[in-house]
């Protein structure tokens, strides 16, 4: 568990350092993400992005446990 938390912390650190370049990737605006805009109301629900993040994290955890 300690190794996993250290690795996740390092990944967050690297993502923070590379944020100016990562912000250009259309991540979070994938097809399947729900975005509703009306007068005075803005709703965003990242369905596809959430599924993709879950898949990648599950794969990484599975690889680290082997």
C-alpha cells in the first residue's frame, strides 16, 4: 500500500509539472461526456472520461500487483 501511495503521489506531481502541456489534450471533452448549457446553468458530467480513467487505473493496479 505504501508503494502504491508513493507512486500515485509521484504521478500527481508529474501531472502538475506538465499541466500546461496536458491541458491541450482534449481529455475531459471526449464523445460521450454530457455537457448541458442553458441560461444561468452549466452542467458537465464526464461519463466517458470517468470510464477511461477507471480502466487505466485498474490496469495500472493490476500490473503493479503482478
